[in-house]
C-alpha cells in the first residue's frame, strides 16, 4: 500500500517555485489534495465494509417447491422418523408425573415456529450468492468509483505541475527563479531604487518650495541623508555577475515560447478532464441504489433464479460522489477562469512602462515570449519582484554600477602611480581593459598623453576640461562617448588622435569634428567595400589636420580624402598586403610634402605621385616594385629630397636617375641590385645612400663625385673591395659608413685615415675657441657677448 504523503508528493514543487503559482493554481492544488483524501477515504471504506446481502426472491408463495431441497425445510414435510425420537424422550421423562405436570411440560417445551418464507440454503451458499451478485448485479461505478477518483485526481495533479517537471522547461524555470531571487535580494537593487526615490523626492520638493535659502538647505540635508556610501567590492562584483546572467538568460529565453505553450496545453487538458469527469459522473450518480435484483445463472446449484440484494455502502457512496462532483465543478470553474486569463491579453509581451514611470531607468526594455510570460506569472504573486528585476535590465543601471565600482577602485593616488614619462618628457597614462573611464583621470591636470585600450564604455564628462595639458589621445578598441561640454574642450585643445578599431562603426562620430586636430591615425578595417561607411566626407571639418595615417586593407584610395587637400601635408597608408589599385585621388593632394605607401603590393611607381609638386619625401617600402623606369618623371618634383624604395624587388636603376638632381637621400636597401649606373653620381646633393642587402659586386670610382655624402650603407652585398675614391667624400666618416670590417680594411691607408678622422671637438668647444681668438674677449666681462663673437667667428 501507499500512503497519502507519497501520493501528495506528486503535487509538490520546490518552495522557490511558489512565485510562479497564481492564486488559481494554488487553489486547484488544494482542491486536488481534498479530492485525493476523499478518494483514499472511499477506498478504505470499500476495502473494509463494502459488501452485499442477498436473499432468494419468491414472487408467489404457493409456487415454492415442496419436494427436493425445499421440501426439507417446511414444517409440514417433516417425517415421523424425525418427530418420533422427540415424543419418545418426552414420554419417558414424564411417565411417573401426574397428568397436570405432564401437560405443563408439553406446553413449555414446544418452541414457536419461525415466520416468513423459509429456504433450505446454508451459510456457504449465501456467501457464494453474495459474491456472485456483487459482481453481476452491482453497477460497475459503485465498485470502481474510488479507483476512478484516485486516477482522475492524480492526472489533475500531474497536469497542474507538469511545466515544472518537463526537462526543457524546468531548466529555464529553475534558472529564472534563481536569478529573480538574487535580483530581489541584491543590495544594488535596493540602492538603485532608493536613489530613485530620493531623486523623486528632491524634484517634488524643488517643485513645491520657493527659491529661498531655507528650503534649499533642507533639500541639501535630505540629499545627504539619501546618499549612501559606495557598495562593498563583493556587492559590486555580485551585481555585475547578475547583469551578465540576466542578459544571457534573456537572450536564451526570448527565442522561444515553449513554457507559454506548455502552460496553456496543461490548462486545456485540465479543463477537458473536468468536462469528461462531469459528463459521465452525473450519469452514474442516479444508479447508486441500496437494493438490486440479481439473476445469476446458478439455479442448478442453488435452486433459485432470482435474488434481492442490498448494498450497505450505497448511501455513503452517494454522498461521497456528490461531494466529489461539487469539488470537480469548483475545480472546473477555476480552470475556465485560468483559460480566460491566459487568452484575454497577449502574455507573450511584457511592458515595463509602469516601472519606467516610477523610476529613473527609462531604458528598461520590453520583453517577449517565455520571458514575458514568466514575468506575468510573477506579477500574480507580487509585482515588486518584476520591479526589482527590471533594474537589472537597464543599461543605465548597469553603467551606474560600473561607474561607482570603478571610481571606488581607481582612485587619484592609484592613477598617479601609473603615470610615466616618455622620451619627449611628456606625462603619459595607459589604461587597459577597464569597465569605464574613472573620474579621477580628469583630476590629472598635467597629463599630456592619455591611452585607453579595450575600454568598452569610456565616457568623457565635462570634467575633461580640467586636463588643460592634454594634447594626445589614443583610443584602442574604445567606443568613447563625449558629453557636450567635454566635446567643446576636446575640439579646441586636442592635437593628436589615434583610433584603433575592428569595425568602422567603432570610430566615434565626434572624431570628425575636432577642428583643432593636427594628426589623425586610423588603424582598422577600411577596405573599399566599406568606404561609404567610413565617414571620410566629414573630414572636411578637420581644417587644421596636417597628418593622416591609415593602417588598413584599402584596395583604392578613398575619394573623399581630397577634402583635406588644401592643408594635409603628410599622408601615410600602411596596408596589410592588400593590393592598392586605384590612387587617382592623390593627384589633387598637391599640398602633400610626405607620402608613405607601405605593403600596398605596388608593382610600379604610381603615376598619380608625379602630380604632387610639393612632395619632398616619398616612401614606397615593402611593395612589389620590380622596375623604376618612371623615375625620370621625378625631375618634375623639384622639391623631392628623399626617395625610399627599400624592401622591394628592383634589379636595376635606370640611367635617368641622374635627372633627379634634388635628391638628398636615396634608400634602395633590401632589393636585387647588381650594379650602379654612373648617372647616379650626378645627384651631387646626395647625403644619404643606402644600398645594403643587395647583390652589388663593385662600386664605381665615380662615387667620389658625391662630395656631400655623409652616410653610406653597403652591408650585405657581394663586394670584394671599396673604391679608394671614397676618401674624396669629405663629409663621410666611419660612423656613417655601414660596411663589413674586412671591406673597410681594403681601403688605402690614407683613405682609411681620412674616413676615420673624427671631429672630436664639439660645437661648444669650437665656439669657445673662436671666442678666445678674439682679442676683444680678453677684456670683456660679459660672457654672453663672448659667446656671440665666438659664433660669428665660427
């Protein structure tokens, strides 16, 4: 057997799930328990007392049999043999008594005869008849009513809580209840709502009070009372974890509506079950009677064909069934109400409009599907749960928590310890992987350079205007936001900006409005397919921009870059190996002085460069240039002083190189040069010539024509010796000659001495020497005047 507790456990749920049980579900659970107790009570009564009592049914007394088994039971059928022993016994006992005494004895000992119809059935036959009639004459509902009640009750109880037991829904419900409980008990929820209440009270008082000092003082005191200290670190970490859990849970649950469908399905099943039970129970209610006629086919065994039976539990079963029907009706009406509640409004949408109105978190989003349905169920328990839960759906609340925790951890003293000085003696601060920008940063008023890396929510407030020394800003994967007052300061004071990003959408829009910016570096994905999204058309507002550096994977030069042509003097394009095919936009950049095109897979010198008449420095490093026949066109660039063609595949230098007479520096190292044309040495202004890591075997004697040469790199070639005429390069010193030691030893002794001669006398020494040679300085007492004469003498 099983106990009531074991069956009632089917209706048990975790105590924490009670917040998802509206009043009708709780009421139906109690009704289920009552019906369960009724079923078990009825079964107990049936096991212990349920029975029938049957007697033969004789419609005509005269037709009762006088022979056979029935005849033996009638008084008239008693034989003399049966009565003889009785008479003999009486006569022997009274033979010595008087007649009066004998008459009295006969009168006293004669027993009265039984009345009614007599049968000749014994006790075992009656038991047999009772059992046969219990099974054949008694209606099946009278026999199995307790079992049906138990089965129906168990089905209803299982249906009520199936959505808590089904694996695909129970996991989500368990997760939701766990998160909801933590959000409800979180100290951050209390702090956020209390601050909202304080803000509302302040606004109301300011609205009602006049502009006098007295009310202002009271408001300030109340504000101080409302202000609470920063939450402990552990509370902040717990709240951060809750925000993350709520975000992931919402993304997981909002994708489906399985919980909603399952709850509707189980409610429909209970309603259908109610209709089914009510329909057949009301039919069999009238068939539970006390008397029943039984006609078993056992006349050949008993001698009777019809019996009248009584059911001793009939009255009790009738009352219990009426009670059960009443409970079922109440249960069914509750089911119908729950169906009405489910379908009267869309439960797959939930709005936090009321919470947004009552709190300062106006960004709490509306939710849908299973997430919305669970919140509707919670509202039936207590709406305060949803209100406190909404705090963890607000980005404003999350940002506020991050700000409080961040400022509590990163104090001014801690940030001051991280400030370093670079090679230019500038104060520099590098912050890495923080949740935001600490307010204490703005108190570093003497900071020159600020580097922010992997800070997802960096916000520049109005306090940035305190950083009067800030000139350079680095944003590495930071979607920085700037308040209006702070932007006005950055717009007028910031000079250099570095932005590193993965997607072009990460570039803050305010970057293109910094009118005082001198240098802009953009590092990230800026290929031609996304050019329209770069926002380069907004760069026309960067009126003072002088340097633009693009490190990306461009396939063509953005056309909108020409908006910077009037004032841009340096353009740097560092590709990641993507071939830069279209450079027509460069033709309009006539103000360019420096141009760098690195790793652009260029095979020839772009013709657009020859239109840059003001160009002084051209760097085409790490391309795929094999020939430079177009170099003759550089003669039109009268100001070109530095040409860098290093790290390419150039095998020869055309003789037209001699036409580019303005060259002062030529970098051809890391190529495939095997010889140098004599015309190269007509570029007499050359001061720097880098030819290292090529395949040169000899150097022409005409190298002596480079009288201004001060730096020569020849390391990594196939040279056997150096020309002795190198000594004619009067400005060339050993420190400027980069060559293997054994090659330097091949020079004549005089050449080596000439090149090895170092100017050991410093510039100050020369000045002082000229000063001493001036006679007037012997009598002059003003040392500054002596230095001036020394400079003139030099």
